């Protein structure tokens, strides 16, 4: 199976009384809480962490897109991915933004992702989320009633821009372009693999099946809550006559590894409570604009991921306690063997071939994130990696240039050397 | 309250419900935010003196097709199709809230269609000193008190009618909210200001004094922009849905304007 290291890039200095004093971590989060000097440090540390994960052998590193969000400092995942493309050599670059309806024209996404694919030698995974209501409808002012139609049209335009051999005109409902001819093109042919991060909508599952895309369920609430969604996904695949290839699916899980369960309990309590308390403090005003969920989804009674988050947050009142976080499986902790055992169960039970791991979460320090990442890579990963590989082909993994054909960044010559 | 007669007109190939009741000179009514989930006491009062015709805007209860309306011109064309199809031809037109914004568009873009216009707290303008309240940035369940000084009356208005399953009704009401959002997102500025001067018919602009969505000060902006003779009436003890909150007072004001 494939193990990917996922960073949300949370702002780590939200005050202790954030839930009491502030109404939301998202959309109208208090500007005064942001210190650019802190962000300077965080961005550099977070990119160090992603680069470290690549160096210790994770199959891929993931970035994503959020706007006006105190737990996601990546309005532009492409900027981070571009920097990572230069500082990593083997890990795949899994860009689980861009929210396609936000870009005008969407050819911008086709261009930037093609650039990342070229710079990285074909290591890009192109993630196309619709985006949460907070990001798209509130922070970016998109009309919830048109969001999905815009998203689908942008997708069509981007895929055509990547794959059609000639300059063409695109006369869409929302986009009219006389000349579409992106330059550069992606290195991977016919195009980079496309992964769709989604909530639990049946239409998204059907679309992924039809287009042969990977469906990623990025839940903050762990495998117990995610189980029902993934079971629904596989039932739908079966109904549509698709095989149970686990590489059709991706799943996100928070993990904390230590030498022992006792040590893990001690180390990961604070960052977990920081995330589930302060970071998920989303105002219910911003989670469910009318039209965001299609009528078919309403009929299927599927609640969107964010609405679920807000409901759960509301249920917790003061935010989830450490005991709840553990009991409900939001975060899996333990010794390397204990974690591997649980994650193997998650992977086989949910039948997911792409496991995305949040090994930095909340206000976790770089040191602890490094410890968690290293222990995982050295002692959990070897137990996990062989899963599924004997039985299934992963048709959704990037196909980079062969290693010898890839160009490594040259160190800048020192003045002395130049002289 | 006896039930209105029902017929359909087509807009963009989809049926839209038209309710009708009473006799006398015709008065057309375009409903506000939730559309017209049921016939109202205000319309009953009007029907004592007029033939009241209430066509449903695509997306509001009784009509679908909001998802075909992308541009302002699509909305204007749909509303003209709806009003003409329902038989408005030089008659009087009342529009409330969202229906007010669209009634104003119809009067501006097809001047011969409307004889006299009544706008009840219409959307369409944007004053940055008193911006419209963000209808969709509200805590769940807060619309009744936001829209009406009689929240119980609003809840009754939007409750599932007899014989309609709760689940299906919830989808219909969400669709109505989506329809409003589709036209007004994100700032409720439909750029009506650019067309207001084309309204040349006599117009009554009526506002609930307690409107928490659009400040009554908007009445003056409408009056200043409309070319026809314009009268302003502020109705006491009424919120944004003034004809729901004060059906008697609003009906009296309409009778004064339309006879």
C-alpha cells in the first residue's frame, strides 16, 4: 500500500481561551491573532517536516488548500508543492487542493500543476476537491448554487487543456476562452493521476467510478466514523460493477507513535486537544449554505463532512477531550507495533490502498513531529507497505521519469568556487 | 381561508405554479424569501377586492428551474416569461423581498407590462453604510426571528403542508433558500441600481419599520432612483416579511395605492 504524509499547516499559537473568546477558526477568524513573524517560522518548519517525511521514505507528501483558516495556512498549495518539488527527489507530491471553481480561468490550475509536474519530473498527484463551504462560498464568495456546476466545468476544461494536442476554443457555461493552449504541458501522459477528496456524496462516488479517479475521504474523525462512508463507497462500486481495488480509495488518519502507549498518551494529548478543541471551532453559521449539498445528496441523507464537523464540535461543547478523541478513534496512538496493528485493520477493513497520515497535528512541535514521523517510517511503515501489493495494481500512482533522467537541483556555487 | 385555484405556466420548459383567488381588477404578486409555501392572510385580504394572481418564481415552492438561471438577464427573462405567461398585461404588480427585486426588474425592462408597482422591502440595492444582513451567515434556525416580528407566523408559513412528507418538504424549502442565494449571493446586490431609472410607473415602496434584513432607509434609495411617481410607506410592527407580519396594514396601504 501507499503511505502519504499529510500536512494541514495549522497556526500553532491560537490562545488557550480561543473557544471561549472567539467565534470561529474559519472565515472571520480574528485577524489580530495572526503574527507574520510566527508564520515565517511555521512555514519553514512545516516545509522541513514535509521534506523530512520524504527523506525517511514516505511514498508521498500531501498539501491542501484552505482559506481564511486558522488550522490551514495553505491558501495556495501549489506554492508549497513547487518548493517541495525542488527539495525532494523521490516522494510523490500529492496536491489535494485545488478547489477548481475558485480559479478564473481554471486554465491557471492546469498551468500551475503542469509546472509542478515538469519541475518534479512527473511526481504530481492532482487533487481536485470541490472545497468546503467556508473556503469556497464564504471566504471566496462563490455562489453555493453554482459551485458544483462550475467545478465540473473547470474539471473538463483542465483535463482537455492537459490532453488535447491542439489549441482549442472552450465555450462553457461559465468559461469562454477563444484560445486554450497551456504551456507547459504536464510531464505525465496522458495526464497526472487525479484524486478527488470528497465528503460522502453518492454523486461524487459515481463520478469517481465513471472517470476512474481515486476517491479520498479526508475525515478528521478517524476510522470508526469513516467506516460507514467507506462501506457506502464500496457498496456503490460493487453496484456499478467496479472491482474492489483498494487503490481506488484514500483515507486520512491522525496518528501518534511513541516507544510505548504510556509515552504516546503523554506526548500527543496536548496537540490533539489543541486540534479538536481550537482548530475545529467552526461557527455553525458557515457550514451549510443552501445549494452546497445537491438534492440527491439531501435525499440520500448524507451530511457533508464540514456540517458533521460542526455538529460534532457542537456536541462536544468545549471540544473533544483526550478520552473521547481516543475512544472514538480520531487519533490512533501507541507503540509502533500497536499502531501498525490498528492501521492494518483500518486499511483492510476500509479497504484503502492510500493511507494519508497526519503525524503533525494541532500545535505539535517540529521536534515531536520529527519523532513521530521517524518512528512511523522506521517501525510502522515496514509492517504496512506490503499490504495489497501482491493482489492489486495501483493504476492511480504517478509515473515519474526514471531516476537517472531526473535533474537534481545544483547547489549554488560559492563565490570562491566561481572565482 | 378557501384554497386558491391552481394552474401552471411554463418557464424554460418547466411548469411553474400559479395560484389565483378573488375577483375584480387583477393584482399580481411575486413572493419573498421562502416563496409561497401556502396561501396567506395578506393575499386573502387583497382577494376581497381584487383578482389576486400569484405565480411562483422558478425554484420557489410549486416551481423548479432555478438552476438554469445563471446571469441577471436569465432571471429577467424568466420573470417576464412567468408574468406574461400568467396573464399580466398592463396590470398591477406587487413584489415582496426577492419578489420585489424581480418585480422591479420586470417593471424596468418591460415598462408596458406593469401599470402600477408595489415593492415590499425589495432586495436589489446595496448601501455600504447599511449593507443587507447576510441571510446565509446566520446560526441555523435563526430565520424566523430575523425575518419576522411574528416568528410563529413565519414558522407556520413554512411548515410542511398537509399531505407532504417532512423529508420532501425540507428539500423543497432548502431549494427555495438556494434560489434566493442563487440570485443574491454574496452581497445581495443585483445591480438593480443601474436599471431603476427605467421604472416609470407609479410605485409604492413599503417597508416594515422593524426590518432586520434591509434597513427601512433603503426605501429612500428606491424612491430616489425610480423615475415614476413614488410613495414611501413605513409600516409599524412589521419586519422584513411585512405582509406576513402586518397583513391588514399592508393590505390597506396597497388598497390606497391601487384602489
